[in-house]
C-alpha cells in the first residue's frame, strides 16, 4: 500500500514538472501537432513581468499641497489622489505600475513608478493635470462674465473620444448623470441662441451656441484636439479631478540596460551559489545529497512557473528573495539528513532512518518556515513597493521549498533505499560503520 502511494506521488510530481516546464519554456510556448487525431495544441506563452529596475521606465515623485485640507481628512485626500492617478495610469495602458504614498517630514508625497514607459512627458501630462471641468452661461452679472450653473465634472457619467460626423475632427463625447442631465437640459433651455462655455482647468476650450434645448444628458466637447489629446482628456475626465494640487519634485528615467546588467550579475551570482551548494550536498551527504540536488532543480522550475502563472512582477529585491529561498530549501534537507544520521548511529536501518528522520525533523522545518512566512507577511502588510515584492517572492519560495523537501526528496529516498543497488553503506553519510561497532 505504501509502495503504491509512493509511486502515485512520483506520477503527481512528474505531472507537475511537465506543466511547469511548459510554462517555463522560453519564447512563444510549445506547439504540438497530433495529425492522426487532428489535434493542434499550443502551450500558452507565459512571461515573467519585470519591474522598473529590470525593465527600465520612469519614476515620478509628486508633492501634494494639503494646506487647505483639514488635518483629519489629509489621509483620505492622499488615498483619493492615489486612486485618481491609478485610474489614469490604468487607462493609459501602463503594465504593473507601482503607486504609493509617503511622507518626508511635513511634506506628503506620491511616488509613481511606470515600467517600460517611453513617452515620459505624455505620462506626466496625463497624471498631473487636475481635469476640473465646468460649464458656464452668460449670467446677469454686470461684468458680463460667464457664470456657473452648478454643472461640473462631478456630474459626468462617462467620457469617450469620438469624431465629428461632418468634419471628422477628434472630440470628446460626454454623458451626464441623471442629476447632471437635468441641469444641462435646464441650462440649454434658457440659453437658446446663446453660447454655453466649457471650461477645463480654468481655461475655456469650447463655447458652442445652443440651437435648442438638449435633453438626454449627452453633449460633445470640441476644440483644437488631435486624437491623442482627445483620448487623454477623456481619460482624465473619467478618472475625475485630482482632489488636491500637486507638483512634480522629481522625475527620473531608469535605463533598461542598467536593469538588464544588474539581473545578469544577480543571476550569475545565484547560479554560482547554487552550484556550490549542490556540490557540497552531493559530496557531504552522498546519495541523499544528490537526491536533494534533484529536488532543488525541481524547486527552481516550480517557483519560476508560479512567478509566470501568478503574474509576479520581479524586481532585484525579488531576485534576492528567490536566491534566499533556495538556501532555505537546502536548509530543510540538511535538517532531515542530519536527523537521519542520528537515527542510523542509533542502529536503525536505512528505511527506518528515512522515516524517522523526516518525521522528527518536520517540526523544526515547519516552525522555522512558519516564522519566515509570518515575517514576510508582516513585510507585505506594512511595507510598500519593492519590500512587498520581496515578501511575496519569499512566501512563494518558502511554501514550495517545504513541498519539495517533505514530498519530493522523501519520495525519492523512500524508493531508492528499497533498491539493493542503493543500499551500500558508502552511499549514506558513512554512518553505518559506527553502527557496526
């Protein structure tokens, strides 16, 4: 029964390995054709997402003016600012942006990192504009200046970039909320033959004449727009106005080649470290060490596959966490093998030592890894940016290392120790000589 269970685990591990290799395979996935069955299958193309420090991009730091915001509402204002900026960036199409609020002394800041962004100025213009939309009419004021009638960007339901049907000029179609539609209908009814002024950030951008009362809550903003300007205006209006004034205090472009050079050095260092560890395990622990090395290779394949499937954005900190988790995976095997040596010294057979070694080392492995997961979870909950990325990678690494140490290594050992060819004393620590004394 136990033998059957071991082989079931082997089949399960091999199935996981096949899936992981399909995910890890570089390029555009694997293409398989089975002509007799008329099956044409292509593996999905999973890619590792690179962070700002690896892919390159832009880092922008904003200073928020909260002088007119009450003390107990400042935190809410910053969160609102973060949300508006995030909405604009998502609509802009930037993948995996990092947006976080921070404080330096009495100054409130918003840090925005945009991996892969080429047109820095366009991104800055999109995020930094307040997009305060107002509608005004000619009032009864002696100055003759246009007066607002309560219709603003807050009454918008949605805005979309469109084209004028006659001139094919880019414009922005807007749709008001029910309350805004009522305001707009009343304003157009009393201004037939007169202009309605559309004001963006205090600047008139359009003043169309009203030919008739407009019902239905729809209108068009026209102006001297090109397609990109009209699209960005629609994004800004949909995201809403910035709740507080902001100004750029830092703008830094990270060159992609620097990130690639850094990751090459990190990978090189990691490979050297892993090779040295694998040599140590094989030479010191012999056959169990070789099996642990095989489990370590599987661990690396599984973790990389999870990075791609989950969509982890890898930064240099994430690479460091990955290398650290490899060391932790080896550490679990060291605990198990040292416990096996103790059991063999006390006269237990190879099979008995394997079972007792895993059973008695499990509590130490469980507690040490649980402590690491708790620590990484705290970093994730209270950290930000690359700290959270480090924590996520570490948690994944610890969980997979527990699986490979307790399941993969143990399953391989259970199978090998039952084979006569693998029962030679010199294959296991050299501890059996002491047992015969």
